[in-house]
C-alpha cells in the first residue's frame, strides 16, 4: 500500500509540474521576466484554460490525498 501511494505521489507530482508550467502567465510575477507580460487584454478564459484548471485542481487533490494517506500510514506503521 505504501509503495503504491508513493508511486502515485511521484506521478502526480510530475503531472502537477507539467500542468502548472502549461498555465498561461497572468503577469505581475516571474512570468513577466520570461516574456509572459506580453499578453493580450482579453477578459475571460478559453475552454482549454478552464479544462486545464480543472485537471490541475484534480491532480492537486489526488496529490494532497496521497500525502495525507502516506502520513497516516507511516504514523501507524512506525508509531511516532
């Protein structure tokens, strides 16, 4: 069980890195330094951006659940 959760945690961590890097820079941060500040002033998000947001949130929930489950399993197994 611990091994399965650890593998799932690593996979979701890599997926989150990829998904976060795919997000469009909103300006005002480090994204301006790398050319992200030259965005158009269109209000609202496209369907692709909203879907990317939903997938990122889903992966984040899975990642957080793995962290909590691993913490509980380690506490039960090792007693501290």
